[in-house]
C-alpha cells in the first residue's frame, strides 16, 4: 500500500521531507527499508545559518548529491530497485525532451530546488498534465493561489497538492516555484526500476 505524502514538521525540513515523500510515491510502504530512512535523517539538514546554527538553512546541494550517490550504491549492493540521477545548473529545465520531463513520463519522481515566498525550497514533481506540472509541496501554507498559473489540489494526497504551469519553473526570478538563477539550479531524478516505463516496456511511451 502506498502512503499519503507528508508535510514538513518545521521551517527547515523541506529537504528530508521531500526525499521521504519520493520514497512514499515510488514504493509501497512494505518495500521501504530502514536503511533509507536512516540515511536521509543522517545526511540532511546540514546547512548552517548566518548565526552558525546547524540545520537552520536546511539541506545543501552537496547533501543531495551525496544522497543520490548513496541511493545508487545502496540499490546496487542490496538489490533495491532505486536509481537516481542529479541534474545541476544548465541541465535543469522543464521543456520538450528535457530529462525532467522524460523522468516524469517514465513514472519517476523529481526533487527540485525552487523558490517559495522568497526562500529556497524543495518540492516533489510527480507528473505532467498538458501545460501543468503536478507537484507535492511539503510546506503547508494557507495563501490563496490564482487557480490559473497555480492550482491547489485537495483530493490526491498520494500524488500532489498543486499543479503549476511549466513555464513558471523555468523563470530566472525568485517567483514562487521558479528555479531561479541557472547557476544554482538542482534536481534529483528518482526511479523505481521495477515500475519505470522505458521504451522496452511501453510502446505508448516510445511513440
């Protein structure tokens, strides 16, 4: 059985919450092993704020890169069907034939670093629906959305709570859900190797 996706517990833990949401989205609850939970807890919330307080600037790019490699090594050595790839800077775009779109078309999930109300933030992308990207934002906030560029979704707790127009992500601004400056962009592609829809598995995807 798949778990519903979770909201963060503090102002700082969007990173670990989104990593665990990726596991909830890709795997049945019975498949998720303690090693993954421990690794996420151990290696995230590694950033210090300007006052030297640990964890209060959230999770760093280096931590996400390390975890991506850790997941792959764990998957290979333990025969766990998890595979990840990191995209950085100019590799991070949402457009035709981009690697992010390809991952979502193959029933993977994508963790992206974007902007939310002036702060950098991690969210989970889970699908594409015409001009929109489906995502789960772990920050539970009450601000009204416009219903056109950003649509609030209340009835799909195992997949998404927002749909956002593709073009917003590609903006170089600090608008909510924009990737922002190209030199600071970051995305982790995650796949369940058993359910990944490759061309060999799906004629429809190949077309």
